[in-house]
C-alpha cells in the first residue's frame, strides 16, 4: 500500500531534557543503533510503503538530515496540532502521521495498523493496552487513559484517511489552545461523555465515536498487538530503554 506521511520533529522551545541527556541539539538527531531517530522513522515508513515523506521542523540540522534521507522538510507551526494540519494541507489524504521520537517504529506495525483500519473511518488512531505494553516492555512507564474496557496508551500513529479528518485536526488545535482553560475543553467535548469517563462507564471506542460525531468525522481506534509500538522517547529513561532494546 502506498501512502504519504508526515513526521513531527518540531521543538516546544527551551532545552529538551532528552536531547541534553544525549548531548545533541535536537532530539530527532539522537543516535540509536548507529542511526538518528529521524532516520529510523523514515526507514520504517519507507519499508511500509510510504512515498512522499514530510518532516515538520524549524531546526536547520534536522532539516539537513531530512534532505539527506530523501524526505521533504516543511516549516513547523506553533504546535504539533498546527504542524499536523499543515502537513495534511500539503500532502492530502490519506496520510500517516507520526513523530520523530518513535525510534522503535517498524514497518510491520504500520502495515498491521493500516490493514486494520475500518473502511468507513475518516481518522484512525493506534493504541495499545496496558497488559500488552507490560508484556513487551515491562520496565517502561507510559501515560494511560483509563476506560471501561481497559487502560490504553497511544502509539504515535494516526491515519488521516479522508479530507473529513480536517475536522479532527481542528478539534486538536482547539484543545491544544485551551489546555489552560479546561472548561472550554469540556464544552467542546461534551459534559456527558466526560461524566461517563469519570464514572468508569465510557469505553474507548465510544469515546472516539462521540468525539467524531461532534466534529463530523468518523473516528476509529485500532488496537496494537505490539506493546513496543507505545514506546517513544519522551524521557532520558526512555532513551536508555530504547537503546538497550536496539543495541
């Protein structure tokens, strides 16, 4: 299957603790198994059939690395959601979205994800259950969303299948802008789904369906059978784990 992809490799500003720990200027340039994390992600995308690969960054060294890898650097926007929207505007649907710190990414994870996306989906997200992650990476510490059907962690893989996925990107930008004003987030997402979540009665699939219905995009979840798909490099401990697994 051929598709286009966007890799988010922007910076939130200031000193990145993982980059500082590794002694490099930008996290995407950290070496893992003799390749930069960005190169490993590009390799995995190509191995899964990606054609055009865009790298969202404002770092000149990352830009040069992207060009050397045969990828297309584009200017990062003010935040990850806006950068994703810009990449979607340039590359169009269908589009795979991931991050430069997904150093363990493998082509078969991508292929399995795309093969499991429902035909009617406008947007799909890959997530892994806590027990799957604990089986494959028992020492990792992830952030989990607790739903009625279990605890889930994101895998940094998003499929923007149709132009309607723009609605989901718009919502992401709104939530990102309002992260310090939670009452606005509640108003946009709806009080009833949040109450069901708070009382442990909301399943993950229902949550995505509710959000999708609000924005006019059919949102679907795909469960990963690969626990390591949820391991990215957010902290120095993550880098030690990933390097140990690769090397």
